């Protein structure tokens, strides 16, 4: 077990357990924020596992998750928009924390792969993930502003 | 056939299966052991056909016939859903109201749509090299199209998604898999045999013989099937209402 | 030591699956289900089955929640209409 896998284990314990706790209880808005955070945690874990197992092909998992994870959160934000009636309390802090965690993982992965197409791919995954996370989180904190409007679109 | 007779036939079948299953179990390799007789043979066969991703070689070369079965299951279940979720006589179609989507979400969805499409096609095209393949990539492509629903509204999605075309694509993907299988038969070996075209160079896009071609047909089938499936669900949830006075 | 990672992912899957059963509202269940998909993807990757993990991620992250939430919306709308009709 190398340092990458140790980091992945620590990130799993420190990240996924609060996410499971957060999605299982509390107001609906908080649960969606926790789900959004879970996408980022698992995407970073996938990057770390790809390095830890020395399998560059495993970064495809992180790529697909970075594309589809925020889309899933936006699906929740869209179809539950009538019920997200409370501003998520820790929304901003959680998003800032996950985006801040993205940077060191991406930089370390790039440093380990060296310059080349693989490094560009890792940076691309990091940018997609951070952008998706921020957009999804902003949508969630904006959804509470017109809670009475029920959409039938 | 009476109920009693049917139960007897079921019992005979179940007993026969149980006997064969119990006879096979003792000869299975131990859990977590070092010897993997099937794995070694599968890896050898995959490398002989120059396929880097052994899972793709198992799915589309060594056991391509099983994948035909899986593909047909998806095809049949989507067909069943289409029949079940059709618009009945007591229901009417209500045009959906346009949705107000925050500008950042709209921009993000429209920017991400081409990226997600390319990622899906990349996953399909690299099925013989890295994790992924027709099924995974097809689902990503279909999800990418529905970013239009997230970023705009249902009417925008309906404009670029003629369901009829996707239904034809669904059937064409399924048919193309069969045709590729028959090509193996015509070429002189067996159904779905990987002998139609050359194996190419190991670890490049053009490798693995018919594995990438089968991946493409499956990708087309899955993408179209998921679009048709979601179209039925969206119609029911967004457009179709029961007649009042029900 | 690799067993530690396997143990952590197995526990994450068990915890999330239990939570998915204990949450009773279908819309909230869809949220837990999507996190369960993420935990399963990690487990599959740790077990060196990235193809299966990719299938799980592709289906579980956006497609399944969309199908579940659309069904929930349809059922709720029908319930609301029946209440109005009375």
C-alpha cells in the first residue's frame, strides 16, 4: 500500500462518512448539498486510486464522474425545486472545502504523471469537477428564493 | 396444461439444476486463491487477438453471444416500457410551460453538452483499450442530450430529439450486432467469431478485430434506447395528464 | 494493507445501503441511492473491476435519479389531481 492509497483511504473515511450522514437526514436542501459533495469526494478518490494502482486508464472513471456527477445534482435541483425551501446552512463552506481539496490532488497527480497528455487530462478533470461543483452549489443556494413557485415544465 | 402438471415440470427442472449445480461446486477454485485457470486462459485469448482490455475481449470476442443476449434484454425492456407508457385514450397532452433556469446553469449545461458527448464517444471508441465500452459510453451520450432539459426546458429538448429517429437507431444498433455476427458465419467460421477483419496493432484504436465495431453497435443501441426510455418518462411526467372528471 | 481500503469501501457500501433502506420518502431515497452508487463504484475499483465501476457511475449518477424523480413527480401529480377532484 503506497502513499496514494493511504490518502485515498483517509479521504474516503473523512469525506464519504459525513456525506452518507448528511444525505440520510436533515432538510432536503442539506441532503442535496451532501450528495453534491459526495461526487467530488469520490472523483478525487478515483484520481488517487488511478495513481495508487499505477493504472492511468482508471482516470476515465474520474472523467465520467466529473461530467455526470454535477448533472445528477442539477437533476435533483430541477425536479425538487418546489421543495428546496431552506437555504443550505453549510452549503458555501462545504463547496469551498471540496474545491480546495481538488487542487492538491490534481497538482499531485500531475506532478506524478509528468508533462504530457495524461497531465492535461487530469487538469481537465479537476476543472470540470470544480466548475460543476460550484455551479450545482450556487443553483442549490438560489433555489430557495422562489419556493412557492411550482414548476410543471 | 394444468397447474399441477406445471408445478411438476418446474420441480423436475429445479431438481436437475440443483443436482448439476451441486456437482459443479466442489470443482470450483478456492476463494482468493493464487490459481485462476479461467483468468489465465481469458488473458491469453485476449492477447492473441491483440485486445488490451481483457474485459472487452471477454464481452465482445470470447462471449460475444452472451452480450447479444444482454443487448436484446435492454431492447425488449425498452420496447415494453414504450408500450406501457403510451398515451391512452383517457389522457391528453398538455404543452409544458417554459421553465426559468438561472443563467449560470444554462451556460454550464450548454457548454458541458458537447464535452459530455465527446466523453461518451471517447468511452465507446476506447472500449478495447481502457475501462468502458458501448454500454457505458452510450449512457453518457444519452445523458448528455438531456442536458438540454436541465439547461433549458422540455420544449428545447423535444426540438432536437425526434423520438422516431432514435427508435430506428435503437433497432439499427441491435440489427448491426446481428449482421456483424452473420459476417463471421459468412467468412467461413462461426457466428460472431472474431475472424472477419485483421486484429490490428496491440494497444492502438485499431486493434481487437471486431471488438470496437461491436462496441459501436452496442453504443448506438444503448444511447438510442436510453433516449427513447427517458422520452417516455418525460412525456408522462411533464406533458401527459389524465382527462378531468376521471 | 490493501485490505484496509477494501474494508473501508465495504463498510461505506453497507452503511449507505442501510441508510437507503431506512429513509422512506422516495425522493430522499433517490439521493441516498446516488451516494450508494458512488460507494459501489469505489468498491468495484478497489476490487480491480473498473469496467463495472464505470457502468455504475454512468447509470447511477444522473440517469437513475432522473427516472426516479420523474416517476415520483407523475405519481404526486396524479394524487394532487384526485384530491382536487373530490
